[in-house]
C-alpha cells in the first residue's frame, strides 16, 4: 500500500468545453458528478482531472510558459506522483473522496501545447477521477492519497 500527503496549487474550471480553464479559490465536488459548474462534469468516469505541477515543470523546461489550467486540468497538485499512481487509488481532499479511474488520455489534434513544442504531458501524466463523496474543496484543504 502507498499513502501520502500532497497539496493543491490551483483549482480550475470552465463553464464551456473547448476553452481554457480559469483558477477559482474553491469549488464544490458533487458525488457521482464532478465539479459543480465545470463543463466536463457529469455521470461518467472522467469527472475531475488532475495534473502535477512537477509534470508541468517538465513542459516549462521545453521553453513554454504555462500556468494552472493550461492543460485543462481541474486540479493542479504538488508533492504527489499523481500520474504514477494506479487506477483505484483513493484521493481525499478535505471531506471529499475521489477514485482514480483513468491515467492519460489521447491528446486532441490541434492541442496548442503540442503544436508549440511537439510534446504534451497530459496524455501520459494527466489523471482522471470520479467523485465518491462530495464536499467543498480549496487549495487549503487537507489532501492525502491511498493506493493498494
């Protein structure tokens, strides 16, 4: 079993699909739905997306300026190897509980980051989860994970 603590650098949402996500101070996770008000929420397995700041730094090293939400991730983390955790890992943020359901996704053609530097970290290290128990979360929330 692997356990640990991590922090949230940014929570990001967009009201429409296909637009850059914008940072928000906090949000409400809704059980079996995702982030209230986010365009990608719904009754499916990719309700909330995560990407580690450490993986974003890899892309910054290729000469591109990037900020929170630029990869369309809902939650930018620090101090967790999020892209290396197995499916089924439980993520606890405040009172909320999520389960990792997918690691990586196919990068859509025309991804601005891929077009600029010829690479994108989201297909390899982006993580998706479903909300098992909702709650209000913020960057100040206590964050832990547990995998078997």
